C-alpha cells in the first residue's frame, strides 16, 4: 500500500475534507493528514491518521515517515516552508489561482502595497513571498480541481462525487444561492434586482447560503420586507455551519450561481472558468443539483446551464429536470480516477 501525506495548514478546509471523503476505504493508498488547528477544527476529524501541524513543524513531521507522495492543498503563504518540502519530497500541489502561480517577483512586490500591507509585508519578509512562483515550478506535479483548467503542466484531480441521498419534496420552489454573500466575487446586485421583479403566484424561496454582511446584509433586509407573501428570502448574518450548509443544499431544487467572471487573488487578476475554479462546481456535483451560471461563464459541463432572460421559468424547468450525476460522478468511479492520477505521480 502506497503512503501519502496530505498537508493543509493554510486555507481550503473544504478541499481537504473532499480528499478525506474520496480516499476513505481506499485499498491502494494510506493517507496521513497534517492540518493546522484552524483546518482541523473545521473538519472535526479525530482519526489516528490526522495530525496537528504548522509551518514550523511540518518538515520535522515528514522526516519521521517515508511517503511516496506529498500533496499540498494550498500554497498561499508559508512559501519558504513549501519550497523546502518540494525540494525534498515528491510533491504535488493543488493550484487555485493560475495567474498567481506565474507572477513575477516584481508583480508580487507591487501586490504587497495594494491590499492588507501589514499582512502582505509579513508574507514577504517572514514567509518567503518571493519564492511563491518557485514553489509551483519546483513541484513535481501540479493539480487543478476544474477539468477546464488542465494543461500540459496542470492535471485534473477529480475530487468531487455525487452523494447518494433522497431528494426532499418542497412545498415551494427552493432556489439556493451558495457562497459568501459579497459583491466582490458574485453579482448579488443582479440577484436582488431580479427577485424584486419576479411576478408569480407560485411559492418561491431564495436561500442565500453564506454569511451576509455590510451593504449586502442591509439590501437583504430591505428586500425581505418588500416581497409578496409567496416569495421569501432566507439569509444568514453569521457563518453558515457545515451541517446547515448540507441541510439546505439537500433541500435545494436548483442552484443559482451569479459568479463574476473577473476576480483577483493577491491583487493579481484571475478569471473564473479560465484561471480559477469556482467552488460552486463542486457544490453542484456533490449535491446533485443543476446550476444556473452567468451566460459569459465558459463551461462545457452539462449540469452548468447559462442563465436565460426569464430566469424564474428557467429555474422552474430545471427543478423538474433529472440529471444523472451518479452516472458520471459516482464515488467508486471518481475514486478510481483519483487513484490512477496519484499512481502516475508516484511512478513518474
């Protein structure tokens, strides 16, 4: 049985959880997980193969065992530590922002002074920010979580599989908008305006499944007070727990994902669907829900549907449309593909 170390001491707890889920029960791989306290608390795993770690510990921890492959879930900080890991071990890195991985040292230095300067200065002076691109260059393998982002250098890691659960029957049309309620990465103003203009006798519920704050929270409060009785909005002013997120996603008839095409990471421009993945893809697969994306979102996936002008009719139609997620995204099939990829990294 081959041995893998999976490291997540930075950001993406949901990706680490997805890797745990897909590798559970593998007959070919044994995985040890090294998580920061923040990540471990979000995941809540208490298994003997889950270890508390941080940037000062991880190199010593990796020394104690012989791993065939080391996977790093996120490299958005601790660049000096991860450069040491990639130089010493057969390392595969999950990449989330492709333009960031190609940024020059000059681009990175400029970016320090465009955002949270104190935090970014710390990354520069203490965590080796200028090594960022080198970490990706030195890594033996790079992975992306959206097949559309694959290239000669980036291979597709198909982490997400369709869960098997009984679809709930709702009295109203239940439309879930998953993700943090912020205008920064999603066009919530479009959603608010569209809901206000809906005219129907059908009962409809719009669930904003993410924390809302500041201007967006105020707009939701105003919107809620102006809607007719048959149309309602549900929103949250605190972080949505994993349990609540799952509960609402299972209830959803259809997803509405108002992704803004242009975004940025570390003040470097990225484009959803071209250089950056949206987590809504994984949400759609995991919960077996068709999803409406903006017309300009580049996708060849059958379960991602471009938004039409009459959005309510489209959402109603999709709520009644069956798509067999299990056929293409069943757990056994996805696990086999993941294991084939990992075997290739080890053999190569």
